[in-house]
C-alpha cells in the first residue's frame, strides 16, 4: 500500500506545492533523490513500515478553507472540558506522586475493573480485571497481538476493506494478509470457510481473523447478529483466534449495541476496546481482554513495549468513569453522530451523480462510497483538494495494489451544514471522473 502524499508528489511536485509548504517539498525531493549510508542498517521489517495514508491526508486537511470528510475523529466539543481540566489539575495536585510516577505494566486495577463495567454495557458480562491489559489505544493492542502470535510468513485474515492501521501493522511484522469479502451483513461465512480451507490446503499457517464487527472502518458495515457466532465457530474449527476490534460498538445510533463476538466465546476471542471514540483519543488509553490461558504472554509482550501505560492518563479516565455521566456522554455522541450521518446521506442523495452507491451505517463514523468500475479514486484526491474538500481514497484500506473505485467519507467531526457543503464540492469531481473513465 503506497503513501498518498508520496504518490501525489511523484506525479508532480508542482501540484503538491499547492497543498504543502516549501520545506515539505524540499524534504520530499531530498528523500526521493538521495540515500544515506545508514539505510543499509535497516532491518527487513523496517522496509515494510509505511506512513499511514490516513495520516498524510489528515495533515493536508488542516489547510484553511477545506471541508475535511477525511478524519474519523470524535466531536470533543461536546465534552465538559473545563471540568475535566479541573479534574486533571486535582489529580496532579493531590496524587501527583502516583500520577507522575511509573505504574504497573498491566494498568491500574481500578481502571481494569471499570473497563469490565464498560464492556458489560455491550454485553460482555464475564470479564475479569486480571485478564484486561491496558494499552496505548487499540492500535497498540493489535500490534502486541501480531507480535505475540505471528511469525514472518504467517497469515492473518481480514475483512475487505479494513482498518489501514491494522494493515500497516501486519506489513511491518511481515505477515501475509488474506482478505475475506463482505456484503451488507458483514463477513460472508461461506467465503470465510472456503478461504481458510484453501489456505490450509496450501500449507499456510493462519493465526487469527482480524475483524471490526460493528461499523467497520472504513465501510460502516456491521456484522449481523445471525453471522457473529458462525464466524467464531468457523475460526474455532480451524484453530484460528479471533481478534475483535470494537471501538465503535457503543456508538450504535439506536442505543442498542450488538453483542460482541467475545461475549459467548471467552477462550477464542481477544477483544480490543478503546476510549478514543467514547471519550478522548489524545489520552491513548485502550485495552485488550485476553483469554486467561493467553494473558501472561500477551501482558509481558505489552510491557516490553510500553513498560507501563501512562498513569496520569489512566487516573483521568478512571475519574471520568467514576465521577462523570459517561453513559450520558455516549448518548450525546450517538445523537450527534446520527444527525451528522443523516446529513451526509441526505447530501449524497441530493448531489451525487448517477452510478454511485454508498453504505447506510447504523452507527460509527463512516460512509463508504462506491464509484463505477474503472474509476480510480486515488488521483481524485488532488482535484478534490482544489475543489475545497478532502476524503480518503479506498486504496488505503485494502491490501491489494490494484486501483480502488471507493472513497471513505467521515461525518463524526463535521457539523451538518459543512458536511452538505463538502459533499456539494465533491460531486463535480466525481462526475468528471466518471465521464472521463
């Protein structure tokens, strides 16, 4: 998977100059034309580490005047920020010797206990604090899982499309990625079973299925209730773990989250959660609920990377869960995001040219738009920026090097009127691409 910024600038530095400052252009030119002697010291693994395409576009989207439909960020303005500032100050003033010191590698017992209560709100009722490992967001949790279970050349299964951060992790660990198609109800069980059988017949070792079952990033698709246990059973039969990444599960618009895969499968699912979408991403606090027989290896691997999760941040999250109406805040988020999702769907209905289709999510942050076959959305990014709007091309979310006719639009951080304007600006760009294909 390539770097959006690099691909655009390699086509034409003049075009990039309209988006980026001169210093950035100079750095790109130097990187493209020179090689330092230290490059021979890089490991093979380092060659697989790429900058996130989402990060590239996120940086570009800071340009004034652009409507960014790119970043999947929560709407933090709805938080009680002044009161949270007072809480943070009180923690430091009264418990600073603890808050600013090293902590335990697994995370504080208080927060691990509270996390079990958060998971219970979704339907995981048997979680124990001793099986919870606090991580630096769920990104760190899936990185640790890949390190613990995967050797170079092993296979992991993923939905198609899937989270770009997971793809970057798998590439860095030299893991082979095998995709499983989805329809409107998520992973297709028959195709999952067939993929596993084909890979195992070919002598491949499959370690886990990585899935975002609720409001998949980027597609917004949710794995149906009817398929959830089927998916776990198929993987169990193949001795394949399930790595369930569920940062959006509580953000179902109707307030009735689907039961996670982990709820009835304690031995076969590693559940990853995060406060990034239901509280604040800047705190970088997530967790993994690990089967008891796997917990020690997983915990030790996590500790080897971070030594300990940030104590101050954990204490602030604990105070938030203890002293604030966090359930009420999630209700506020649900209402905000439903309004914005509806605004995006209405704008797509109004402005998009014929021949396009898009998902209609029931929660989360994203809508996945499909253009006609033959349209490559990657080169359209520059034209969209010129038109005053930013999106993420679909190629970022697939392991394939083939062109993609998809785009991801994020509605979570953008007011409804700006969403409508952004879609209005984007429509002519897509219409021109369709006409020229």
